[in-house]
């Protein structure tokens, strides 16, 4: 599954039962902010009246270097 396909699926239905999801920020065609790459989306999840926000960054590879880059990117 490509990054684009994952983003599209999450945009259509951001719930992960029993968690209820809401997308706070999402721009599927442009992930640039002031010339710097930004996170792919900000997702809010709610469960038992508790709400938490998560910064989400998708990578096509799972190598440690890609994970390290994703962590730096969302910071």
C-alpha cells in the first residue's frame, strides 16, 4: 500500500474502533509548510472521554534511517 493510499483511507474513515478519530490537519496534495516538509496529518483519537492528538508521518520504507528521519520531521 502506498503512502497516498494510506492517507486516502484514513481521510475517509479515521476511526480505529473502539477509538473515534478526527483529522485535525490534512492536505493530501501538499505537505509543504513555508518551504519545509511538514507531517502528513494530525489525528485526534478519543476513547472513554479522553482525547489525544497524534502527529502522523508515513514512510514507504521501514528501515531505521527512515524512522529516524520521520521522528525528526514531526518534531
